[in-house]
């Protein structure tokens, strides 16, 4: 078995600033779509429940 390569500047771990930037970008891109999807899923489930239980407004 060979030893893993030594860590150099090219293979260094991401910096704290870079990780914060990635988290910030992902949170801006993911959370709005996730929130819209959750509200849409809730609305769809209520709509399907009303169709299946015949409890429409009429």
C-alpha cells in the first residue's frame, strides 16, 4: 500500500472564507426554491384531499 500524497498548496483544504461564500450562495439559491416547493406541495395535498373527500365549496 502506498502512502497518500503530502498536502501541498494545490490540494489544500478550502478556506473558511470560501466555505462561507459557498454556503451563502447555496442558501440563496436553495431556500427560496425549497420554500416555494413546500408551499406548492401543501396546496396540492389540500386540493387532492378536497377532491377525494368531496368537501369542495359547492
